[in-house]
C-alpha cells in the first residue's frame, strides 16, 4: 500500500508540474540509445544511435530508413556513434558530418569525424564518398569523455569538441587533441589563422605540428554541447567532475583550466582549486553545483516561444529537463528550468520554431523523440 501511495503521489506531482510547463509535448518516435539529431531542409530528421545506426524519419515519425555506408563504430561505455550535422551548403552538396568512436588494433580508441554525401533517393538511403577528416590524438585506453560534438559557424568553419578521455592532464598538453576545441576547414584542413599555427616557433622542441595547429582552446573536460549565439559567439557546455558543470564563452587561444582549476572536485574527494584562485585561466560564464550534466546546447531563434528568443537551451541529463539561460553579451544566468522527468540527450529547433527533444535511453526504456509546442 505504501509503495502504491508513493507511486500515485509521484504521478500526481508530475502531472501538476507538467501542467505548469509553457509547452505541450508530443511523442514522435523512440530509439535505442539515441545521441543526436539533425533537421533536414525538407523537415525530415536524422537521428544517431550509439551502437552505430543513423536513422531517417519524417517529421511525423514515419520511419524512412536506416542510412547505410557508415564507418565501423566502436561501441561501449560512453562511446559509439555520436553527433550528426549538415554542411552549411547541404542543399547543394548533400554533405553530412558524423562523429564516432574508432578503435585501434592495440585496444585503444578515440573520437573521429567523417563526412559523406547523403543519398536519399530510391528505397535504400546511404552515405557515399565517406572520408575521415579528423581523428582524436592519441588513441588511449578507456571508453569515457569523447566529447565529439560538431558545429559549423557562419564562415563555414567546422568546430569539434574533444573530451579529455578521463585522462586529466592531456587537456593541458599541446601535443594532444584531448580536452580541446578544434577548428578546421570543412575538408579537415587547418585554417592558417588558428591561434597556435606558429606555436612551434616559440617552442622548438615540440613536434606534430598538425596536432597543435588544430587547437582553438584548451583545458576542457567533457564538452558535450556547442552552439553559436545570434552574435556569432561560440558557447560550450561541459560536464564538471563532482560539481562544477560549466557554460563557457569560447575565446581564441584561451585556457579553460581543467584539471588545474574547476568549481568541482575529483570524484574521490581530492580538491581542485576553484577558478577564483586562478585568474590566469578562463573562468566559466556560469557553473552548476549540484550538477545538471549538460548533454547538448542550442540557441533558440524562433517565434513560437517569443520569450526564449536568443536564450541558450541546455539538455540536462541529471537535471532531467531543459535549462534555459539568458545571455547578455559575455554574461550568462539561468532563468528557468523545465522538468521532463527523463534524461535529455539532444535538442534541435524545427523550422516552425517548435523544439525537438531527444531523451536518453534508460533502464531498458527506449529514448523518445518529443516535439514541444506552446500550450494552446
């Protein structure tokens, strides 16, 4: 009786909370371990599943097919098939970009990014002319903190978030791409104006120029959300350790501190100096303790939720909902939180201003794709 009463009270409290939300949600489809989604120009969707499947479905949820031709994906732990984004000129070149985990013969692994032409003609959609354009360096043991979120800016540069792989100090090493943000041309080549292109001239003992020349910023832990605001500024959300999740405004060549500084501590209780003790390192624009476990980031630009325009929306895993953050120049402050009673893995804005929300799979229940619209 006690368990029944608790369940009933929880359901009633959940219904009351949902009734106060400024939107209504519609379940569109469900997936096995979904990780990311992208909206195609015709309003259909691509959704990645961690085990290596790229699904194509209509905006109404009709399954249109699984995309074949993807590279081999190493699945396990936090790794597998990750992000999917469209080339800025997708309507003309049909190029899409995917991130995924790639294994070596030595049982090590790292994130990778490939691009290919998406063919949706005929009965079997596929990816053609697939080319791996970036690999995380070096490959290491373990299956955590790959990051591998992707974004394009208005100038056509490709941005890649690269996690520290739970190895800590490589986030500060310039001969590793772990714990960094990477900036490349759309074909994977290195822009001549990246901040560390001439790093070797000042540090003649370092080698592997192609590694440090990719880097835009360093000192990141596990950056899982990345988006540009309406002013073109790049923002990244990343998971802190035990406390100290961060929203960072990304600046050229900046060091964001990990593991030298954090607003959280190591999981075993060892302290990490707070950002306030290291003014030489870039502090976050906002941080969270208790954590929200940020998994994705979008800036809302539509008209349906007029009060949200220009705000950052963060997908929260442990927060089990959406965290809305108001941006004012370089300042950021949380203004609202919308509980959805599920770990939220991905977000995307639809052409009509509604919001696509991708739940994380949990306890054997599939991850659902929801569409949020204002209450009528």
